C-alpha cells in the first residue's frame, strides 16, 4: 500500500496537478477539521459515490482518516471499483497537522472562505438585520431575493423574500426590481451566498443599489426577528430586453474572469483527452433540467455548485464545462469557478435538438447518519452555535493566507 506525504500533496496543489484528497470519515468528524481542498466520502459510501464524483479511474486518489483505521479499507474499496492510483496520506490527518499545515472546520470550507475573500477584497455592501427590518416596516421600495435552494427558502425565509437561487439572480433581478430606484437585498442562511449573490449583481452592473443581508437568516434570528415559513414566492423570469441585457452582462462578467467558451466539436476534443478529468454540469434548476438537458450533463444548480464545489468536483485541477439554455446562469457560475481557480468553460449549444430527460441518476442523499448538523439549516438552531459559526466565517480570510495553496483571485 503506497503512502504520500503531506508535502507532496501540497506540491501537487501548488502545481495545479489533478488530485482527489478524500476524507473517509463521517461528515460530523470531517467538519471538525480537514485540509482546505479535502472532499468527504465516508467509507460506507465509496461504492455509491466514488465513480460519479471521481470519473477518471487513473486519477491520483489520496485517502485519510484521523487514526480510526478506515484508510486501509478505503484503499481497498477504491481499488475494487477500478481506481489504479490510490494512496494513503502518510500519518493521516495527524501527519497533515504535524507538518504545520492549516486545518479548516465545517463543510464546503473553501467555497465559504472564498466568499469571505470576495467581501474582504470588494467590500461587498451589506445591511444588518435591524436595518432591513426597518425598511420592511416602513414599506420602503425594496426587493428581497433569497439566493438559497428553493427547499431552504421554503423552510424559513425573510419576510417578503422571493426565492431566486444563486445562478438565477442576474437573470431574474431585473424582473423582480425593474425600477432602478428599487433597492435589492440578497440573503442566504449565513454569509457566503448572500455575499456571492450581491456581488454577482454588482459585477453585472445592475443600476439598483444592492446589499447583502449581513449574516443572513442567522443574523436575522440573532437579532430576535421573526422568519416566515412555508413561503412559495419566486422571483419572476425575465422577458424581452431584460433577458437580453442579462445575457450580455453575464457574458461580460465571465469574460473578465477568464472563462473560455466551447462548441460541441471543442467539447469532443476535451472528452477525448483521457489524461484529464472532465465534469459536465447543467446549472439550471432541477425541474427544468429534468424536462430536457444536453446528453452527458449532470445537474448542479449554479449557486450550489459554487457553494459546494468540493462535493460536485472533488478532483482539484480538473476541467469543468457548464451548460444553460439561456446563458446567464452558466456565465455567472463559471465566473465564480474561474476565480476559485478552476479551468472552466461554458458550452455554446443549441437546446432545440435531441435532449435527455429525467434526473441525472445521482445517488440518494446520505440521510441523518453521521451528518454534520449545520447551524444555518432549519429553525431549531441554538444561538450559541449560530454565533460560533459566524465567528468561524470571520476568521477564514486569515486561514487562507496561512494555508497559501488556494490560488483564488477576485475580479
């Protein structure tokens, strides 16, 4: 059984080599500390998840635990699936720690750290919960857009908020707030999707004043303010000039971020390159995806792909191709993935031809077992846990600087 040192992993990350660093513990343990670019597949789920999350069988896969004795069995499980270059992290998580390298808590850590870096560099404007409540009370000219998944919005939301999941924002904001004097407030549960969503609208040069709701529904709850539950309001879809303007501005943002564009013929060339991992994602909403999508593409809502990149693309250094029948969702998602250091492309394709229907066949969610209880989901979170989560997010920029492997940039 071959080991690999923490130093060699760090060098691979700095060089941009493909590597899948996999924590094989349960999510609750993973959330207590892991390397920045580690992804999590529990030992019991390797047979279910590994082949779609790590599609190239000769990818360098590095597994580790924290002394629980899971790594050796994980190597065997990966090899049984046909993976040919599976190694153990020498010394496990303790070896990483003893090498002096940074450990990150929680889940989707590098996406959240990137969100904090965006706010730090761009000074993304935000409003505290109390000011937003005052605007609601005085019936000010505002539009509150919720950048989370629809199911999260439906569980609990800011009063008057409309669902507009992250990648939909640039497309729908003009329809939700056609008057440029309307102030737009973007919220999520914590901080990241509020920041990325608000900055998306600013990057796309919307004429409206745009703010993130500072600390999201967590900040709202900590301020002692009530949330709505069971709401079904959705931001309207654009039409006519507003849709065309969204296409033009989103493409401009993608261009500034260095996103590349592909034809079908170009994509076939990338597919033929068996030395590189290639992820193909349709970034539209699940129901739209199921009604008809390009062959070979999986579904990952654009906002969630940026928020949970370690889940959808655990092979750091891989290529990512995005599709979207209208354009702005793929362009805006790609703009953020490029800033996250990914080699990302948008496919210019015709959706009027032969399409596949149905879901993408991704495995069922993992269930209650071994899952980390996120302090920003649901309505029964303890105030101390919510505040601790915010405090952790505030420290992520400093952690990124200490780690030194991220390669992120902010346009």
